[in-house]
């Protein structure tokens, strides 16, 4: 287990750094034994329906940070996510890395996605990359910027489902926002890790909640 301790910053951003990058949400309710499962990058037909089947089977709701162009391509999947009681959130229209774009370009892309994600004020920057001017512009327009407390690295093919699950077990605490990816790169490894995570969270007495833009 020593590799976790030496590389902790890869899986859980230290509180001191979270405090420096203020104005965003890294973690939910710290007083309640609950966690938040979040999924970035969908919806896509190869993965999202299988993920929804799993969540339905386990009786769990999650928060989906959706890419606008994917919603435009697969609106019926977004409607299923919504109909089954999950929360839909904004992940830009074209999955932009904020540090590569001007404030104007970035904000136009975020707002373009609004119509496809039902005008939610919940927003997560792709790659977790966001310039300070972009952050302030988002906040002025009422967006609630959500990052994460635990990064599973499910997009990395070198991370097995078991390794992702070990990260969750190691770092989960009250209010943890757990980051998974609803993508082809993650696919079956992510699904297996999510199933193990849900069963373990229930055994440990955690509730699983959705994020709110309130």
C-alpha cells in the first residue's frame, strides 16, 4: 500500500491546495456520512446505458457531467439519465481544456452547452483545468464549479478496476466527491470499479447522494 502514500496528490488533492484554489467545490457535506458519485464525458451509447443499468440495479443516483456535443448526438440517452432521477451537469460543449482558450471562447462554449444540459448551474471543467479569469466569469454568471475529492484515474488503461477500488477505499471520507468517467476509455474497468465501490459504500454505512446547484 506504500504507493498510495507516496503518490497521494494524484488521488486526493491536499486540503492546503484546495484552500488556495478557493471558490470551487472539492467536497460535499463533511458532517454527513455520504458520498457523491460523478461521471464525466458522456453520454455515449457504448457505456452510459450499461452504467445506468448498474445504478438502477443498485438503487443509486449519480451526477453526470455531460459534454454538449455528446448530448446533441445522443439525446435519448440524456433523457433516460434524467428520467431515472440522476442529476445532469455541464462539462462544456466540446470538452475544452480551459487553459488553452481565452475567457470569451471558453464561456461561449460553456453557454452553448447550457441548452443541452437543461440549463443546470452545476459545472465541471474538463481535465480540472480552468484559468482564474474563466473561474470568476463562471461564478459571476451563477455557475457552481465542482471538482472532486477522489480521482480514480479510470481513464488510464494501466489502472485496473481493483486498483481504482483500492483508491476509493483508501481515501473516501464524509462528503467525498468521487470522479469516474463515462467514456470508452474507461468502459468495463470503470463499471466493475463502480459496482465494487457501491457495494463497499453501502457496507460501510455511507449514503450515496447527488450534487445540487443550490
